[in-house]
C-alpha cells in the first residue's frame, strides 16, 4: 500500500525537481552579461553630389556581470558602393561593466545611386564562466535610398521694407514719437496738396514722410 502511494506521488516529485532545475538555470542565466546594441544610420547629401552615410552604434550591458573582450564588427558595407571616409567599421573594448554603455561611429561616402539594405552589426564578448565567445546582433536598420531624388526645400524669402523712420514732435509735451512712414512720392516731386495723416494733442501737428510742422486752427 505504501509502495503504491509512493508511485502516485512520483510524478509530482519529478515535476517539482524539473521546476527547481528551471529556476536554477534561469538564475544562472541572469548572472551573465546582457549586451544590447542599437545601430543608427543617417544620410546627408554633400555639395559635391555624393551621399554621406553616418553610422552610430551604441552598446549597453543590461546584465549583472561584466562582459570582457568586447568586439564590434560592422564591415558588411559593400566596398563597391561605399568608401570609408573617417573612423573604422570595427572596434574593441577591454570590458563593459554592468549598466555601462559605449558608442562607436564612422562615416562612409557613396556615389552609387540605388537602395541598399544594411545588415546588423555583430557584437562578441567573453564571459569568465564560459569558454566560448558570446555573440549578439544590433538592431536592424531601414533600407538606405542612396542619391534618391528629393523635393527641393522651401526657403523663406525676406521682403525688404520700404518704410523709413520719421519723428513727430508734440510741442506741448516735448516728447518725440517714433512712427514708421512710407516715403511720399508726391511730396518729393514738389506737390503741396498731398494728403497726410495728422496727430492732435491740444495743437494739430501735420506730418509727411519728410517734414513735420505745426498748424494753427
């Protein structure tokens, strides 16, 4: 009878052991470096007509232990299409501590028109508890439309203003008033019958674009 009860409990015991092993395995995996790589690419049209490609890659260690002998490789850019202008497509770091981040960038140039699909960068690092190198990949990038036809940018045009500053003098207040005025062509031609605005402070003051004089009622 006791043996039969033991046989009935055996499946539950095996499940408990398997669950415990899974928890231990998960705990051991959580104690290793978790290296994430984010890759960004930007395009800029040069005055020479070439396309400049700027590549930037950020590495983050989201794990709880240090990653050693970290290497970054992003040399999948076709040499028939792209030319390295500055920087290098590979980079190494001695280590990457938990919570730390590093960045690397380089610049390419292309004179070949067309759509190019870039590949993720490859990151390799060493874990002290494992003999084999660990490998990770960066985030993918969108297809690059090299030397694509782009609509011209709209530019704001500055319209020159023809107004000139003039001063109006109020005799009773002795305060100059700064008023913008448009040049009066009829006055410039010697006409004395031109219409003008007036300003009244106990005494009317008539003004044109070029003269200001008091007028008695």
